[in-house]
C-alpha cells in the first residue's frame, strides 16, 4: 500500500478557506474592528475498531470550524460557526463585534506584532493522505488483534484493535495581512490485550502512529508486541518500600517533560501557579542535559512554520547546559509577563531530549537495583509546589536485570529535585510523540510498595 492519493483537492480547499478568511477580515474591518484574526479548518477521518474478531465501529467523520476574533482597541470578542452560508458568516462577525463592545479593556489583548509574522513557508512533509477504504481498515485491525491473540496461549481476551486515519486543513489569517495555510495527516493502529485468568488478569497493549501510512509498524508486529507486554506483566508482586533509583521507560518519560512544559508555560506563570516562577536562566537539570525545540523538522509530528498567532517559528533551545533558557509563550502570555513571544501560541513543537547514555538494557545494568516504570496512573502532581505522587506499575530490577513485574505501588518526589536528580537519558527514543525522549533515570525517588 502507499499513501499517494490521486485527485487531491486539498490545495483548492485551502484556497477556499483562505478566501473565506479574507472575507471575514474585511467584514470585521467594515464593522469598525481595529484588528481581527480568523481560523478556519476542515477535517476528514476514518476510524475503525474490532474486538475478538468482530467489527465494533466504523466511523467516517467530516468536521469544519470557523472562529473569528475581533479587537476594538484592547477589547476582544470571539465567535464561531460551522456554516459557510454568507448570512451565517456575517452573523458570526457581527456577534464577535458585539461581544467586544461589551468587554473590558485587557492591556495584553491584540494580535502578535506584525514584524514577527512568518514570511517563509517551507514544505515540512506533513501531508500524506491515505486512500484507505473501510474494508481495508477492518482487515488491518483484525490482523493486528489476531496476531496478538495467537502470539501466546496466555493471552485470553482482547480490549480490541483500532485504526484511525485523518487529514486536516487549516488557515490562520489576521489583519496584518498574514495568511498561513497548513495541511496535515496522521494515522495510527493499535491493540490492547488481556493475559491470564480471573483476578490474575493483566492488560497491556501497543500502538504505532505516523504522518504517513508507511510510518506505521506492520499490523502483526504491533499485535505481537502487545501480547509480549501483556504476558510480561503476569504474576506481579509488591515492590519494596524505600528510596531507590527509578527508570522511566521512554513512553512514560515524556510525561516528565510535559510537567516541565506546563510549569514554564505562560498561563501558569502569569497566574503565578507554577513551582518554576522566576526560573529562566536557572540550572534545573544536570549540566549535560538539554532539550531542543525543532518546529521546522521535516516530517515531524508537530512541525509548523508559524504558531497559532502567525508568529514565525524557529529552532531553539529550551534547556541547554541544564539551564532553562526561556519560557513557553504566545503573544498574550508574553505581554502579561512583559516578555517576548517564543512562537509557542498553541503549544510546543517537536521537543528533542538529548541522550547521554545507551540502550535500556545498559541503563538497567547501570542502576543495579531499583524500579523500571512502564505505566503511570493518576494525576498526583501539584503544579504550584512541584510535589509529585503517582500510581505506577512496571518491573523490579535486581543486579541490573528485570526480576519480576510489580504493580499497585506509588512513586513520589518533588519535580524540582527529580529534574536535578536525572542521571541518564537513554538513546532508544519513543518516536510516537512530539516529545522525543529515551528512557530517563532519576537517581532517587520514594517507592511505596507493599513490602
């Protein structure tokens, strides 16, 4: 199979969205708005799920959205619609203007500065539509689940396999004269399996995700990986209680980076709801540690030439030499903080955590005795204090080897101390996210098991 689709009309549809955006901007100006911005999007998708060899759902989706924001000085109003009829579009602009006239001045409101708008739009290789029919999608799901169920006799049940394939077109335009167009696709295939019997049953799974169909792992390989993971969790024991090294597998290690991003994002900072207030320029990590943002990376899961404000993106360091180099800001939060936008309106783009160590097996050998975490549960993170306490499951490590599976335990610490206590980042990166990292070893955390 390939992901080349003939008769691709995406560029024509993008131009139509751009024309609609310009019309709405003109209408806002005619109604007296000093500034305006418009976001238009179209999405198409196919989602299929099966369970125990039977089809459960087949869903084809088509969504459209248009959002208009107007500014009368520093007063802001927003309205949205999914109706492209002229009368509805006009009514949407008029509603946004009416709202703006009744709101209070916000000194931070307004478009990003005109000189920051993107002017170059390289092809970032994010458009790979898949001409996928429902029957083919069902066959892939069935093959994925069957491979997992047949891989090991201890696999006794299934939570099902699912496939999603979608494409989105979006246009952002504003009264600076900026018009940005984006085309993106994303495809995924995964399965969750159950191993064991009765109260001893364990559940785990695996999935693959990519911008192009060719990026996905083979259906059978996904199923076999899911079976291996589910079976490996059978007959878990309690972990010892005490302070031990904790190794976060790559798929859960990215949550640590997510906590950092939340703490250094503009909204948390200007609300003073972050444990990392006034931390820019401060060493938070070991000297060797770095995180690079690469928004212009070809074929990245979150690559873009401009952020949600139209500001040009660029590759830049978030952490270098262990020091926090900057915050994560859009134009609004930057104004609230008296700083400059970092082109992160709408979020971060393709973060890469640099490795300083080898494979997962080498990390296990180096830690000696401790905990490998492969699953985290609960939301026990205090964003104001940095206190961290979450349910976990994984494997106990003895003499640098996996000894036995463990579950129903809690790991705890403080994020500031955890960041400073990172001893290694492995080179085996989980590429299924825009946060790309290998396993992360934290030298010491509190582990609360049953022993």
